[in-house]
C-alpha cells in the first residue's frame, strides 16, 4: 500500500462523514418540524372540536335547530347582538383565521379539508351565511371556499 494516499483517504473519509452527518441532521430537523406541525394541527383541531366554544352554533347549523336557527338568521340579517350571534361570529372568525393561514401558506388545502371539510360544507349549505360573509367583513373565507372547491368559482 502506498502511504502517500493516506492523507487523501483520510480527507475522503472526513468528507463522507461530514456529508452523512449533514444528512442525518437534516432528517432530524425534518422530523422535528413535522412533529411540531402535527402538534399545531392537533391543537387547532382541539380548539375547534373539543372546546365548548363553537358547540352551540355547530349544533344549530348542523341540525337546523328551531327556533334558534331562525333567531340566528334574524340576528345576522338585522346585525343584532345576541349570545348566539356572537358565538356565530366567533365561529366565522375561526374560519377567517384558517383562510388567512392558507393565504400565508401556513396550512395546506389538504389539511383544511381533512380537519374542517364538514363544517366548511355546512357553511356553504346555509344561504344566509354565504350572503352575510362579505357584508359582515369576512372577505377571506369566501375566497377560501372557492379555492378549496366547496363553492363554484365566479
């Protein structure tokens, strides 16, 4: 064996070790980012589904509970403040936040649909909600609904 090649072999081994270390560091970083993202999505899910915050409005919209639905519709059309209307606007603000996060590319279309498709579809099924969005200042939510394919583009 030619001993003059030893420094070259040593450098090659050092470069290979550095590349392997960089690759392993990248994999560790990606796992950490994915774990944090999963934790964030889980907390978003918990904030929406597991807290009592939106429970009443979800029930009223989902089951078309009377007379509460009619009272909510009247409050929205007349821009009156009632406890249910306040909860309804907090509910819409949550989805406006999602729309903003999507606009900033912090959440994907796929993630939104996986977590919130049912409730977003429920919004689109209520004409009074769709009509009130822009006039009430919810500008991003209608755009989100179009971009994720829940309402026709137009």
